[in-house]
C-alpha cells in the first residue's frame, strides 16, 4: 500500500501564517504537504500533481475559494478530489450551503481550536485515497494480467493452428497426410452414398523408388517426392479433388462425382505430366526417368462400402499396373482389371 509520505495534500491560503498553522497541525500525519498562496497557484499544482485532499481558504483576493472549487469541479482531472473549506467567515447556513454547492465535502472554521478534528477529517480522506489507489493498482494488474492471458491465448492459438496443420499435412511434401486422407475420404464417401454419386480413387506409386533412393541418396529422394506430390496436386483442377501422401512413395487421389472414364483421364494426365518432368532415373526398370504406376477404381458406393475396401481395390489395380511393366494406368472393374 502507498505510504503517507508519498501522498500529496494541498493547502491554499493567502496568509502565510495560516499555511504554517495548517502544516503544523497536519505534520503528525507525515504527508507530503504542498502549499499555495492563491487560487491560481493552487490550480497550477492541481493540474501538475495528484492530490488526496485539498484544504482551501474561502476568503482570498483575485479568486476566492468558491471560485477555485467550481473550476476544480469543471475539470475531469480534479473534479473528484475532496475539498475541505477552512475559513473565518460567517457560519450562517447560506455560506455553508454555498460551500457545499461549490463542491466541498466538509466545512471547517477558523481559528482551529481542536487540531485533532481536522487531523481526523483529513485522515479519513487519506484512507479513502489509499483504498482508491489500491483498487486502481489492482485494476491495472488485472488489466495487465488479462492482456498477458490474451497474448498467451493468441500464442496458443497460433501454436495449435501449427500443430493442427502438422497433424493434417505431410511434413516432407506439404500435401495432406494419411490422417487427413481418412477424414476427407470418409466425408466424400458419406456424401456419395447420400447423394447417389460416383466416387473415384487413384493409387499412385513411383516406379522403382527404392532403387532411386539407393543410388541417388535420400536427399534426392525427398526432393523427388516433393516434386511428384506438387505435380499431382497441380494436375487436379476441381476444388473437391484431393491428393494425399498415403505412405512412402504412394499417393491417393480422390475424385468425387467422377466416373471411371473421368478418373482414367485424370490418371493418364498425372502419368504423362510426371514423364514430362524428365527426372533422371537410370536405375528404373520402367524407363530412364522417374515414372509412376496408377491403379484406378470408380464406384457408386453404398453404406456397406468402407475406405479400406476401396483402397484395397485401387491397390489391386496398382499391382496389376506394375505386373504389366509399370509406367501405366490400370482400372479395376468387377472381373479383371483393365490396362490403359
């Protein structure tokens, strides 16, 4: 809590002897007493410092105490400072009421015969000032704490957003990961069942990628994966088309509202664009550049169909594409997979 020596009180009186008497009376309170010889000087102090209470003589030349009090009450900075009038003028009610109308909270008369009375009254306002300052300090601390919590919340939200992104995107390639694929696949599957739409899936595998890593190194292998992932992503034209890294060198492409013919067109486009990249791979059994094999499946799913079931069918078509020499697209239909 604030100490008394750091609390300002102002005494305004045009007579020096009165100022000395008031300082002597209030000295035991150990306050920082500031004096002024006129209303103008007093107002100068008030607009420069903070005060717990102001004691004003009513009868002063140029500006009397009533005028000074009215000016104080007209300013936002000083309007709430308690005013005690200390005066020798008439005790008649009209003067007392005028003092209160001017904004005084108390009215004392000279000569001061009971110093303890004025000390007691000033002490009350000092205690109120301390409580007010304590509340303001607590409010400031609370405001700072709220600000700190808001900043912490903002940082946590940013961290959570990053974590969420990491949980849905493959760190190496930047495209969706398997977790994201499962969520998206499940959503698209339910939509297709609900609306009676066809849903197609492509399983894309980089041919002879183990040989690429073994001979060119894993750094070049990672670069190759990123390039392939980016090329597949940019091959897809519609907002709902979706690609994810399934694992290793395998990618899954989802094509909602797409029949087998449309799926094969997309698959061929992916295959040809990767060939056009001309990434050297002299250790491949398919060509001297990086190529992909693709298994395609298209169906109008029912409630009994599952994500794993559809992926397994696409995987069978992919296996068939590799068995036939790689660098090709094979579509699975009921019966025998068809090569393209």
